[in-house]
C-alpha cells in the first residue's frame, strides 16, 4: 500500500479554491459519498443534495438501499430507475431557500440499469434479447459482486450525460472494500476477457491448438462438478455478448475519467469509531492510488467534548466522595448527605467516561485527518434521533456547511 | 454470528469464543470474509488458512472460496486442475454462473469440519449485512438451480446442517439504535422463514451501562470542588453530561423494548466500553457479560 500522506494532494495542491463543503456544493457537478456501512453515508448524501437544492442548484441524489423511513421521506418506496422530483414545499417549508433550486431523488435499480446498458450497446434487438434472457447474464446483473457499485457509477454517468442536473450526489454501496467500487468496471471486463472461456468460444479460429483441447478437458471437468446446463448457459452468454465488450470498456473508461475530473469531488464519510476509521483510511488510500483525492471528510455521530475536564481528576473526585467498604458506600465529604455524595460521584464518573470517549475519538480522527491531508472536515454530533425527515436532514446539512 | 456492518459482530464473536472456552469447550472461529479485526481482538497477527491458536481453547482460521474449492477438488480426485481453476479466474466465471457456489464451498467445508469433530463449538463470523441472508440461503438456492452432480449433494448436506437446530443456530448481533434494530428484525424473519434456521438469543452490543445515583443527579448539586479549574468540571458541565447519558440510556432502552416487542427472542446486552480500543482485556470484559447473559437465560429455552 502506498503512503497516502502526501498523495491526497492532486487537485487541492493544483490550486483549486480552498475547499469547504459549502464551496464543493456550489462548484462541483458530481459529489460521491463513500465510506463503510453503518456510518450514515446515505443520510449524508441526502443532506448534501438538499443543501445544494436550497442553494439554488438543480440537485439529484442517487441512493442505494436507504433505511426505510429515510426512503419514505425521499418518496422512494421502491427501486426507481428514473429520478423523481421532490416537491419544494417538503424541503423548503419556511420558504427560506434560494429561488430556482430543485431536488430529485432515485433509488438505484442496479439490474434495470444494467439491462438498459445492454440494450444501448447491443447491435440489434435480437442480440439484446439473447443476452437479457440468458441465465448467466441475469446472475451478473442481479448478484455478481461489484455490479451494484458499477451500476451506481453508470447511473451517475448517465445522469451527468443528460445535462439535466447541475449537482449529482451519489451514495455508494456499503461494501467493505473500496476496491469493489473503483474496480467494478474492470472486474466485469476481466470476467468477459477470461482466457479459458474465450478459447472455448473460438475453436474454429484457434484451430486444434493444445490450449483448446486442454480447455475442453477443463470444461468437461467443471461440467462434472456443476452440471452441463450451467456451462451451456455461460457459453451462450459469451457468444451473445461478442462484440459488445469494446463499448462497455470505452464507457467504463469515460466514467472513470469523469470521476477523476475537476467536476467531481469525493466525500469520505465515517464515524469516530475505531473500526470505521480503519475502513475510512483504507478508502482514502485506495482513492489516492486511483489518483482520486478525498476533498471532504464528514464525521458523523461525534460525542460532545467538555473542555477543561480531565478524566483522571474527575475519577479522583469521585473516589474522594465515596469510600467503598465492602458492599457499603459511605461518604467522606462531610457537608453532603449520603444520597448527594452518591449522586455527585456518579456525575463525576459519567463525565470522566464521556470525556475519555471524546478524547479517544479525537485521537482516532487525528490520524485519519493527517493521512488524507488538508481537506474540508465537518463533524456532525451524535443526534437525539435517527435522521429520516426533512427537518432532521436540514439539521445535518447545517453541521456539514 | 450475524449482523449488519458496524455493530461489532467480530468483537462479539471473539467474546463468545472466550466465554465458551472458559466453560471448558474447545472453540474454532471461522472467518469467511478476508479482512477483519478478529485476530487483533486477541493481540494476534492476521489469520491465515491454517489454524492458529488465539488463546487456550480458542483456535481460528480463515476460509475463502478459492481455498475451499481447491480442497474440494483435491478431495474429489481432481487435484491436477484444482490450482488452475482457482488461479485462472475460471472460478469467478463458474461462481457467477452458479450464484451461491462460493458460499456453498465455504459452508461445505464448515460442514466437513463439524462432522470431523474439530471443536466442541464452531463460530462462523458471517458476512455482513444483507449478504448474511444470501449466504445462508445459498444452499437452498443451489438445490433449486443445480439438478445433478456433487455440488448438489454438497448443498443438500449443508441444508441439513443449517436447518438442524441441535447442530446450528444463528446468533444475531445489533446495536440499541433505530435502524440496526429495524434491520435486525427483518433479517431475523428472513433467516427463520426463508432459510429455515433456528435463532439463538439476540446480542445487543454497546449498551451504555447505568451508573448508580446518576438518575437522581440531574439537579445541580453543591460541591466546593466543582469550580471548573485544574481538570475539574463545573456543576453545570456535570449536569449537562449527566443529561446526555441519561437521555442516551433512555433511547437505548426504548430500542431494546421495541426489539423485544418485534422479536420474541431473549436478549443478551453487552456494555459499551468507553475507555479503550478492543483488545484482549476488553474481550474478557465482554465475555463476562456474555456469560452472565447466557446464565440468566431461561434454562428451558436452552437446547
């Protein structure tokens, strides 16, 4: 793994305006939220899109598997492959947003997106229907690992190409590895390029070379394990797909070029928990390897700090108040009765706990922030309720900008 | 052990292994996803395919589909092509053609370990989130898709293992928060109804422990020391912090109640640890809580 400490620099070092999340929302056309599962990525994406709309932009948020109540808020009861507009009165109840802004949302339907792509690149309807009806293709579109990540980016590219939106905020699937997301197009083309299956498809052209004979034997062995029907399906797919790879490859490259352009910004979302920070660091490194800079860091669910308080001092205070004698708790502070001493000691213990937690979170985040370099950082406090209505989303957006 | 990402599934798996080892059982933890903090919980370097002892009575290993496939083919007299199949990328193609095949290879290996009596208890640190359900459904799905061949036999054996409550149970892990609880309830019904697996108690991780006396402390109390200097805190700060915790405890309790209402399964609550990152000492603390929770279960409900 490369040292990303200096690698985050691409665009920031190239002299783009000193980024804040507000300026990213004003100037970029594409914002990709990435991070591990359970850190509030979808919520962050929705809040960013709302903020963009409120700033007068024509925004769309592409969500992936949002929690049910958030989905309801965004009017996304089911998968939809086209963006639908959210009524302004819902996200601008008090009529304070900049005029002209619009807000759209969609929930990614990876399978239909893939189908559309096949229809677009097929030479004719016959080729398209042969592919779409193939069992092996249905597995690729429906369940191949990496397909959802790939289609999220494809949908982004498609929305960008329509020119209808000036701010596209994309949520990414909660996959463990950034690799899946960055490599998804390449993974598919690698699958299509698989040497053994290519050899099998072209016995006539390849003649009776050793490779082909070996491949045939190999295939028979696989068929013995999983059954011949499965292999027939695979071969039918490769035959039907022939000639389309180039179109897919070109589009995938254009998509990666868009992500790497000045129009796009990556926002890394995390929580201050140790495991989330480890994952976030991995994401930052992988993005840097792909020459994609993280331009903003959003830390959700940060616990409050209580300036001046020191856990060791607080715990000592609690100990002074209470003398533990076997099961019995007595008091030493003579001016307090037993109940008051117990209560005060509890307060000291609690503050020490919370402050220790806050210090630990700060330490975790310091390492991450140093690693990704100078980027806009926003901390969103631990909120009293899960975020699933427009008021709460606006409150989150307020912390973000 | 199953649960959505970020709920501490791996930590709970580690604590479970320690609790079982203390009760005199030999435990094998099986990691089915490449990367996890499991070994780090024991202060041990990352795991490999070969077994490693993490502490007395607790062994662990990883189990990847590629490794399982090579072993499977070798066991079936196909040694010559096994490496080539895994290394050529053909597995990727075959696995795409037969969804769930990777999961079946892994679960088939688990079944083999179980039948071989390698440990008193095998803990599988299952894939995160929605994949846990498809992981457990893979065998049934494969039975429907593949009509003949050794893979079908493998799938049938796996279904038999998974659906026998005396041999296999799923312990779900969650946090006392709205979305994780909602998703856990959905997952529970899918695992029980669609995959036909038995559910053990639910582990609610990260419950903020109560401090005796804190609930009476929301009124500002007089104390000559609370003047806010030298690392001390003012009475107002103490009161604000107390309110924060009490509010958090109340919200967590609401979620535990909601979970109990939606899912009639016993709950084992594990404490939130304020002080340190998860290491051997913290795993011991959680194992204590887990063992206590298991002891407190209705004995009739236990197998």
